[in-house]
């Protein structure tokens, strides 16, 4: 008779308790009831976030196709067939893969979901738009793919790391901060996922809650608020705006442009939230002791008041700043396209008026708007 160590037995019981029971029915962000008769073995992801999440929870082997912009983890994504992007999909390629589950964005602008459903495919549409939804979507993907145990491990690790980072600034005075999403300027309100991270990092967002999650603001508001720290732009850019040269953050040099890696984590609500929080803590409270570092975060620990502030940046920093701008555009467009967004009518024109061509938006965000899109808003 075989015997099991109590720890191993508990682990087995825990894993079996977290196993998905099929048939399974869930409701996606478009209100569709999605039913899976069995755990999917052939998944197509049409945007990067679910691709990264599936690999993180151990479900990467079930992917047979991914979007053009899914590039992480590189060694694995390079082997998978690319099926276009969420807004310029290769539907024929998706159908040829015979997927038993397709993961799409909740935006209806490309009509991708309805086209795939009309072809008889099972489609789940939904992405995280808020801080809490990051955790919800990881759980949902674990449920859909029969990797609930992997999702639970990831969530536990994320929460542990987020709590550890948060503890490093516990009791520290709140630092007034302005976070710039786009130089129009658009910013992040307190209830946005960036706003939630700013609060956890020991910051006090100077943007009033009533303005919304990602509002376009008047530059005079920042003059009135006079934040101690600015994030998302350079000191040189800030100093050129009317009335900003005399602001506390600009005069003291506490204006920070995140690196491309940091901005990628800050711009997309997904499993790399700890990377985003760590960056914000370094900007707001450089005195905090940050011993933890996310796996794969190869950036050296540094004083945030260095070249990242925008003064005399070397060529590499300029390239990172350019990439950061593209990532900020991604956040802006993704926010605009979310059916839950209040930004739609204002943010999309800002992308075009800011010099974004359809091709540059496609490279940044994974989709290319149709002619006249900026004026029609035909979703």
C-alpha cells in the first residue's frame, strides 16, 4: 500500500479542488454566455495580454495562434503562428487553426467577435481595464483553460509582492503627484488602475476624482495643484509649458520618464503590476528599501533622479522615451476603445491630432483604424 507525505497529499487535494469542471459557462465583457464542453486544447489569442497571462499560469502549451504583437516570452511566441492583430485579424488563418477557444478584446469596433461567432467558433471577449480586473481576468483565464491552480499561484505571488512593496512605504508621507498619460495632456484619475498604483506607492494624486479615470485636463490645473513629483514626461518638456517652470517638481528635478520596460508595465493592467508599483515607489519614495525584484526585471536599481528625469539623456534613454510614448498611446487607444470608458469621444481624436498616423497606431497598438475613423467613431 502506497503512502503519501501529508504535504504532498494536501497539494494533490488542493490541485484537484481547483480543477475546472466542464461543461463550463461564463459571461464575457460583451455579455455573451460562453460555454466550453471541455478544457480547450487549441487557443488563439488576438492581443498580447492574454498571451502573457496564459504563459504565466502554465497554459502556454494550449496556444496555437497569437496576434502579431505578442512577443513575450520570446522563445515561445516565436514558434506560434501569427494571426494578425485584434483590429486587423487574419480570420482565414484563425479558422484554419480550428481553435476551440479564441480570446479577443471587448471592443466591438473590429466586429471580430461577431465574425468568429458567426463562423461557429467559441469566443471569450474581455480584458482588464481596472486594478481589480487584473486579478479577475487572471482567475477567469485559469478557469477557462483548466489552469486554476496556476492562476492561483500567480495571483498569490502577485499579491505577496504587491503587499511587500506596499509595506516599504507604509507610514511614509503621501507625496503629491501628477501622472501624464499623453502630452495633450491626458492624465490618470485616482480611480484608474494607475491611480490605484500611485496610492499604493505612497502618492497623492492631484487630479480630482470627479474628472474621471483618464481625463483630458487644463494645464492650469497642474499649476494650481503644484505637485511635488511628475511622472510620464521630461523636465525639459514640463518646463516649456506656460507656468510650469516654477512648479516644485520642475524646480527640484523630480520629473521622471519611466523606462520602456517600466512604462510597458504601467500602461497595461496585467500580471506585471508589481513591476509598475516598484517603479512608482522609486520615483515617489527613493528612500524606500526595495529588496524585491520581479523575475525577468533586468533593470539595474538606480536613483530615480538620474537621467530618467529627462536631463541630458543618452541615446539609449531617448530610445526608451520614444518607446514610452508609443506605450502611452497604447493605453490611450485601449482606454478609448473600451465600452466601459468615458473617454471615447475625446481621447481618439487626441491620438490623431497628436500626430499619430494610422500606421503608427497599428505598430503601437495592434490595429489600424479605417479611413475617417477619428471622426466617425463607428464602433
